[in-house]
């Protein structure tokens, strides 16, 4: 704003203000851009924040518009209740921009700059413009140019009447050409900003023109906020973290920045994205939050609908007949490539969705824009090359209990007599906000007895709403990765990852690739060396298998003790069955189970079999003969990769001669059994890599091992005296607590990287020459072992 006479030092400007304005006496340092570029001005204003003394600052050339257009616009704003800063004092040309006007800009949310034909003839106005654009870049200040009887193209090029004006400025400020260059740059930048043109927007009708301006100002001041959640527990911390990553109000504000948020379904990505959107949307020229991109894009013309919504949200103009996605991309780029916008793309699962809405070789939005993408797939963000990736983790226990309590009791804490069972419910859900909300709402108003039955029901059959949300991630997987996921959910949660990789590789999968994808989709977590899976995700995987058929024998995997017993006793297994785990619950350890050899007769594609604990088979009185059982069943076990027969107290005669015909078997668990010598048929297993003989206290010698064995567990074999490993290629040998061990034949032939544990072995080490040879070998070769000699504890 400029005028004719300068106020004296310390005097205040006469301002047009709405009646509700109250002056504040706080202080801040304000950078002055003009003749005082390097000076800090201490002024009596509020600190820069999201709270402003004024909502609109009017900048104009008094001689052109003060008594007509500007006056009408000012009163239209005030009548609408908008607090407006408008200088009505006339200051002489050539004076430096007033400190109080600078403060007025800093204390206002929006600057409306009215460009008229003589606007550039005032150095005061030009300094004001430079200051406003500086605040736009660094403080999220909103700048709306109004082209009043001027052509934006002439401003960009400093052509027409502006050419003459800037020629005079060059002559007038010959000794301060840097200042003139700032003015020129400001004019060019302004012409590229979205604003209002009297001719194109209102065909010269000023009343209609003013109405549109006021409407836009109101929208900027009161943008539509998104509904987030009723109980935003634990959100504020993450919102602040994300705002810091978005670098608002920093030197990088002019750069376009892309941030991705990823995590499992139901973890709260959308909620967090909407909360961040609400916090920062009013700092942009336009904003759009496109929810459920994956779901909408699958509909007919879904991507076109999303493109139309994006344009309408930002331009506030209904775009009709886009026609096709490519046309929509061109239109978005044409209309938005100079706008500083905020765009949220929620639940994206394919790159083509992002290409249609935000990027086609290059990002479609202007400098300073921010794009937030939520997805379940971390790798998608890697391929996209986002600036920052933010993983949304499970809620901590305290926040989980509070969120659950809000939904279960409508209070932040559980009722005292429900506290213990509430903690159990929260532990089951494991910090997943969706699960806490659904389970809490389902339990609300019920008795403790109903709580217990409902929780049990949840564990056996996951809630349909939770299942649907989590199942989306599963549906996006390819066939092989789905198979690996289901194997982990049913059999390998908590297992050693190297062990699982070997088993699944032998099954014909590519487990390293598949598990990497599952980690990226937040379906599996590696807590090295073990594989972990969220309880609800594991429940979801097992429910997928249950839904394969009403009849357990026609499902691909069986892990439920009740289902396994039903199938084996009724001989209802089928070719569909690929994996089976027979393990009784802890409270049924004394249960005796009788199996017949034909129980497995139809399971021709069985590749995983686990039979654990002595009570899972009928051992008493030798009424169940493993030899006969295996002899009759081996022909259907040719694809078996893992076999668990632990704690069954078998003897070596129980193993048939053709046990070695299990040509795919890679892992064999024979721990806690009663054979005295390793059954010879086991040594003929061609692919066996892992053998567990732990706690087989009757075994006395191991003379031969399978040719491809890599890992041997024989700890706790108290009767073991001799073992021959002369022809083996072991990577790990565990013989801890083998108290009678006196000889390991072929020890000197072991590889350089073997890991050996002999803790607790040997009775009198000073009398055994073998111990001396081991010590000598340890000195000569880099064999790794733990506690090579240690007396048995009395």
C-alpha cells in the first residue's frame, strides 16, 4: 500500500479494522526485504504461528483503486466477518516500506494484492510485494493476486505499460539495481500464481468479481476439515513427526516433497494422513485428499473419477467430460503445475494409480507442493523414489488400553473389575487400532462371562470386519507368495528364518523373494533369527485356509488338533492337503491317539508333517507299529519335506528299511526317542539337511550320517559314547551334555566354518587323549566352538 505523506517516527498508521480486533504486545523478529534487507526489525506483533491478528492484508496502489474497487472489496470482506488490514494513510512515494506494514503482512493469514496499471510505479508497493512473496515461501502465507484491468502476461514479461514503468525504475534506482531485480522477479513470479482476473473471471463486472474473491478467501480461511476419529489416542506425536518431515516453513518449502506412509492394514495410516492433512492444508493454494484410491480405481472409470475429484477439490470448478485417463493427466498438469498444493493419495497399491493422479514422468504439481501417499507396500515407495518413508507401527500398550477403553467403556480407563480381562483383550489385538476399536465396541455393555466367550470366539474365528481389511494385503500377493504366507501362518510363526527358508525352498518355492515381499507388505516381521507375525494377521491367514472348505480334509493345511484328529481317525484326508501338524494342547498331554496306516492314504501331495509329543500316537503295548504304518504310507509321502516325530519313544526297529525313500525330506525331528543306535534307513535320506536327536537318552553310537546333513542336534544324549562324522559336511554340531562321549571320529576332517558345542561332555578330560587332540586342532584351525571341555556337574 502506498500514499502521499509519511508518518512521524513512533506514530501509528490509520487502519481499517473490523471492530473485534485487539492489539497484542508480543514481540518477534521480522526479516525486512527492501532497503533494509540485512536488518532485523523488532516489532510489537505476535510470533509467527497458526494464529494471526488479521485474516487478510490488502496491498494496493492508492491512486488507482483506493476510492472504488479496493474500498468495495474491503467492506465486502468486513461484512463477511473477515478481519482485514487496510492502510488508509497516504505516504509519499520513494519512502521505505513502513515497519508497521511489514508487521501487518506477517500478522495476516492471506495477502490480497490488487495489481492495477500503476501498481509498479510505487517502490513502496513493490517492496510490499517482495515481502509478501517471501512470507509465502517461508511461512505458509497465502498469496492471492488480483489482476485489475491488467494482463498477467504483461506482468510476467514486464511488457506494455509495465515496460515503461520498469524503465523509469531502472533510471531512478541506478545505484540499487539489485532491488529493482527483486521487483522484476516478484512480478514474474506473481504472473505464474493462481489468482483472479477481472476480465476472464467476471467479464468486467466488479460486484460479481468481488463476490468470487470473498468466496475464495472464506474457503482459504475455513477449508473443509476431514473427519478423523472420535478418539484420537496417540496421534499427536506422529502428526508432529510427519510435519517435521514435510519441512514446512523451512528453506526447502519451495521444493516439491513426496512422503510415503506404509504399514499393515488397520494400523492407522489413513487416520494419520487425514490428521496431518487437517493440520497443514490451509498453508497451500489448494488441497485434496483422495481416500480409498485402490478401491475406487478398480471401479469402472475409477481413475477418471479420482482425477475429476482432484481437480474439483483444488480448483473448485467442476471438470466435465475428461474422457480418458491420459486426458486427465494432461489437464491436471496444465491446471496445477504452477500451484502449490497438498495432495493425499490414500491406500495406493499400484504405480499406475500414482501416474494417473500425480506423476507422469515428472510430478504434476507446482514448487512447494506436498504429496502424502499411504500404502501397505513399502517397495512401491522405493520404486517411486519418495523423499521420505514413514512406517506406521503398532500402538504401545498404554495407548492401546486407552483406545480400547474408550470403545468398551466410553472412558480412557477400563472399569476396575474389567481391568484384567481388558489387558488380555489388548494383548491379543497387539496394538492394531482397527482391532482395538472393533473388539472394544463388540464387548461394550456385556458381562465378564460374555467377554470371555467373545474373546474365545475371536481367537477361533476372526471378526469379519478385521478379516476383510487385513485380507486385502493377501489378495494382492502372487500365488507363490500366498503359499509361503499361509505356510508361515499355519506352521512357522516364531521359527528360525534360515530353517524356514531351507524347508520352503525344497517345497519348490522361492522363499527368500516371497518373505521379502511379505516384509515389505507388513505381513511378516523378521526378529532375527526368527520370523514373527502379528496375531491378527496369523489368525487371518488361518481363517483363509478354513474358508477353503467346510470339510477339514479338503483344506490345504491342518494345524488344529481337533481338525487333524477328525481327518486322521475318519480317513478323510485328500490330495488337497499339503501340510499337517499333530500336536495336542497342553491340557491333553495324557491323551492316547490311535492311528492306522491308511489314515494318510489319500494325502498324495503332503509336503509338511509334524507329529509331536508321545501322546499323539498310540505307543502303549506297542499296539501301533511305526514300521507297518510307514511301510503302508511312504508312497504318499514322497513330497514330504518336514517330518516331526518327537517325544514318541520309538526304537530303531520301528523304522522300515525303505524309510530312505522319502526323497524330498529335508528336516527330521526324532528328539526324545528310545532307539539305541541311529536307524540305518535314516542314513539313506538323500536330501536330509537337519536332524534332531536331542534328549534321546538311550542312543549309544552314531556310526553313519546322511550324506547331505548340515546340522545335527544331539544334546542331552546321555548314553552317547561314539559318533563318526568322517564323511559328513556338517555346518553345525551340537553335542552338549553328552556325558559319556569318548570319541568323535573324523573331527579333523571338518570344514573351517563349523560351529561345535561340546559343553558338559567328557567325564575325566585329563585321562582322555582325544581331548588333547581337540585342543591341538583348535590351535591349528579356526574351528568355532563353545566350551570344548566341561565336567559334568555333580
